[in-house]
C-alpha cells in the first residue's frame, strides 16, 4: 500500500515550475481546474425602469458576494460562541461495552480454561465542575470575536455602499459629459450650417466654412469618446451591483440630482462622529476585548480543574469453564464514578509562553486600534477638505456655464448680423463645450466628495441614501 501511494505521488504529485521563464502548466495538476458556479442574483433588473441610487444600493447589498462572505463569517463566529457556551454543560453519551475474557485459572491441582463474555449498555457522564473561570473567559473571548465579525459585516456593507455610490456617480458623470458632447455637436452643426449658408450668399469665405467643419468633426470625435467611457462606467457599476456587465439597466440624469449647498457639520464634529460610529474601529475595539479575554484564559491554566467522570448501566455476562456446563449470570447493575482534581505542576514553561503570547496579542490589538484611530482622523480631515473644495468648485463651474452660455448666444447672434467673425463663434462654442463638461465634472465631484465624507465618518450606514 505504501508503495502504491508513493508511486501515485510521483506520477501525479504537483511540483514547482521547472523554469522561471515560462508560466506554469496548470494541466499537470492532478485535478483539473473548473470554474465555480456563479451565484444567481437575488434581484433581476428591469431594463425599462430608471433606477435611483437607493434602489441600486439595495440590489448591491443583496447580490454583492462580499456581503455574503462577511455574513457567513459572522454566522461561523456565532457557532463558535455556541461551542464555547456548551462547555458549561455536562457531556452525556450512550454506549455499549462488550468484553470477552479467556484465561487459565488455578483450580484444585490444575489450571482450568475460563471464558467470560459481557455485554453492558451504559450512560457515560463527563463534566468539569470547577475550573476557576477558564470557560467563562473563553466564552467572553468568543463573544467579543462574534461582535468583531458582526462589525466587520457592517463595515463590508459600508464599503459596498460607497463602492456603488462611486460607480453610480461616475456613470452619471460620463452620461452627463456624453449629453454635453451631443449638445456641443448640435451647436457645431448649427454653426456649420450657418457658415455654409453665408458662403452660398457670398457673405463669408471658404476658410471660415472649413473652420466650422473642423469644429463639427472635433465635436463628433469627442462624442464617440464619451460614449465609450459611458459603457465602461456602466460595466463598473454592474460589477459593484454583483450582476453581469451585459445586464441592461437605466439610471437617472445628473441634472436631476440636487447637490449640497454646504456642509452642516464642522470638521471636529465629523471626526468625533467617525471615532464613535466607524464599524472598523469598533471592530478593533472588540478584537482588543477578545485579546484581553485570551490573556485571562492563559492565566487560568495555572489553576487546577475539578472533574467528574462515570458511567451507569446494566451488564449481562455469560461464563464457561472447560469440562463444566455453561453458567449464565443474571442481569446486574453496573456503575462507576470518578472525581478527579487535575493540576499541572510543570509543562516545560508552555503556560508561561501562552501567557506571553496572549499579552503580546493584546498589546498588538491596542496598537492596531490606536493606529486606525489616527488614520481615521486624517481620513476625515482629508475628506472634509476635499468636500469643501468641491463645493466651491461646483459653484464656480455653475457660474462659468452661465457666462459661457450667454457669451455663445451673443456671439452667434452677432455672427448672424455680421458683427462677429466665424473664429469668434467657434471659440465661443468651444468655451461653452468646456464649460458644460466642467459643470458636469464639478457636480459629480461634489456628490462623490460628500459621499466620501459620509463614508469616512460612518454616516453611510445610518443616513438615508438619496
């Protein structure tokens, strides 16, 4: 058998890649790789419906695999807590003990062969009566670990929500830029048609018409680029939702979303909120509590444990001796009870090392919580400054769009009246195109910055998503 197993290992065992210059051949593996079955989305999107951000977030929380990973982890930790609590109760088992003994016994002046067969169904009891609180500390550690897993589950939802919001605003931005590019193309065609008409009337020259045609071609080129960017952003949002990128769905326009007029909380308030409600920081605190409980568990190993073992049942025996008729015993009650006090006096310093390891883990948990607290303060500070900057930029971009629109309309009217040149109109049209793109980018930048601030403070889990 050992030879067969060794031969199979030689023939089918996986080895390291033979050379560093070529990829490893996966076909040499014993078991071929197969694609894992895809999870069927909980929600099927309606291609005719226009979805809001809140609806898409709800779909993502149902379909995104990251939430299921964190959920199953929390359920496993809940099972660990149940296992730890079960040690407070005795263990009762049903068993059947069967025994056959054959031996020579000295009887008279010779040895006689004697055989005894016994069958005994019994109940076995195993219970730790007292252990100086070791089990209670293990339960406390498991409870803290479960709390950390639940908080990790919440933090996963926070990350999924923000991921969807980022992808959603990115798609709205690309759609807004695409709409702006389409409007720019229409304006360029209008200017070109006006130039063509003036050329037919002899009011302009061919270079002016060629300039208008060039502006139209440039606007069409930019429109095609925005269409591609929109498709990529749609695929990114689909990935955040946990659905296939080929799934058709619609989202609302960026112009229908109301942007924030200001930030109500101060930066100090935002930092305090983050330190009190960020689930990842609360998870570190729960892990710190679990590490402290593990230190107490390690310390309790220095104390003895009081334990009771025993069984109770009935036994039926059959006895036989050579040259004598068989003898049957009657059914009789059998039981045993053992009360033991176990106290480890020396174990090669293993308990000392366990305590040292537990204390090091506790100090590590303290340092990790402090480090994350410092990172959170800096993250909130940066997000707050970014949101304030985006707010000012959005107001400036809106003012720029208003001025560029009025300037373009005035330049086009003056061109019709022969007061402005074709170059002036094309320049005004290009300025308006840039202003439209800047306005869309500033609006989405502000929406994303406000969402990022809510993400850093933890408000995404408690505020209603617009």
